[in-house]
């Protein structure tokens, strides 16, 4: 018999985290366990405000998912189980991801292999993770750049207010490549295009979600003229969105919490490649549990932005490591994590 259990936790940021959508000092997560014959698979839901989930919605969903899990006898029927979990209701993508991750972890542990090996991926092909710099005063930004000194690529949040000052501040201390995330913060496509040219001159690799997700036609125009790759984040959540991104963006940011987990993320990568879309694997503000699950897929990605655990005070799990920012996947089974037991007391 499989059993699903779960536990809500509030993670604290090391410093208040500001993006175009607002500032937060804490973020809610829910840890999940699926037990089966003495083995435990670990999962995690993390809920950024813009997706509309919170502790209450996730736990209410997981109470229903618990019944689905309880009546399944074969954990290897991943497709069948997760289809039934998906059909419990619309949305709830982080709650669904927490079940998907725990089930993948469990199955990997039953067969004694990590998922990157089960998918036959070459773990030397992992990209470097970016290191995130939130929107802040120049002093704090310079300090953050210093803290991220061992990372090879920075990810910089912009919001259309002090964008040039932020980039210039970073360029006053480092020339390393930058990935930019606007979180829908630019509203005028002509101004956006000028900004893309300005950024191109400053060693920027790509720009994520420059325009509001509802403004598809401006985004299509911007991508057609852009000197830099444009990447969909808020505009692309699940598998059904992937083909709609063709011609609107150059690539997509896949996050387990948006797309319901590892099973669908793998399918999204396959479909993105068929449509010549670039692939970024991202994360939310979450622990090494969910991030280690996402990391299993990164040998398939062009870029990765999975530094979530570095932004929070207490990482409840040990898992994926970064060497100078390069993602290092372990040979531990499942998603390759261990609980830091002291934090669970
Ligand atoms: Mg983003």
C-alpha cells in the first residue's frame, strides 16, 4: 500500500526578495512523503503568490490526492497515477508537482537509480545555474554580486523602473554574463526593443518574460525583432502551452511547480525541441528537494536557473550541488536528496 503524507512549512528568505510583482520575506512550501514497503519518496510544493496556491489549497488538494495514492497498488504506473491526480481538479500545479516528485523519488529508490540515469542522460552535460540578484539598492546589489562570486552567470531581475541603473551597477563590478528576468514588467514594445539592444551590448544572454503574458501580439513582434533570445515564463505553464509559444518567444522556462512535475516537464522539453524552442529549467523559492528533482532534467536544457535553495535560510534537504555554479548530479537513487533531520524536529 502506498501512503501520501504532508507537512506545511514557511521558509524565510536570507534577505527580502523583490521582483516586479512585489517583495516577500517568507514563502510557503509543503513537504510530501509517499511511503511504500518501508521506502519513502520525498516531494515538495512551493507556492509563489502569482500562481494562486497557498498552504490551505495545497493541503486540501493533497487530502484528495491521498485517496488516489491509497487505491493504487503499483508505484510504477506513474502515468496512470499522475493522470488521476491531475484530474482531481484544475490548477493546483504545485500541489500536483509535490505528488509527482515524491512518486518519482520513490520509484527511483525502488530500482536503486537516479532519474538522470533512468532517462539515460549524460550527467556531464549539465549547464551552469544562474545566481539570482533581486531588485535592490546599488549597495545591496554589489554585495549580492560579491556573494555570488563563484557563480559564472548572474540572473538579474528588472521591472522597468531602474533597469539601466541596476545593470550599470552590476557592470561596475563584474563583466560576467547576465540572464535578465523582467517578470512582465515592460509595457511598451518599442521601448522594450530599445532596451534589448542596450542589454545586448552588455553581455546579456537572454531576456525572460519582458511583456505581460496577455499581450501576445506585442511579444510576437518583440521576438521577431529582438537581438537577444526571449524566454517565456509566466506565458508558458504546462504542456498544452508549448506549441503556442512558437513564434512568440525563442524559448521556454520550465518549472516543476508550474507544470505539475517531472513527468510533464520531460514531455515539455521533448515538445519544445520539436518546435525549435530553447529550454531553460527554472525553479521557485524552494528547498533542495524540489530543486534536485528539477536538476535531474538539466542535461537536456540550454540553461538552468535553479538557485532557489541559496536564497532561503533553512534548506531542509541536501541534494544537488553546484561547483563554481556547474550543476553536479549525484548517483543517489530517485531525486538524490537526504533530509536534514535536525530541521524537521
Ligand atoms: Mg521568471
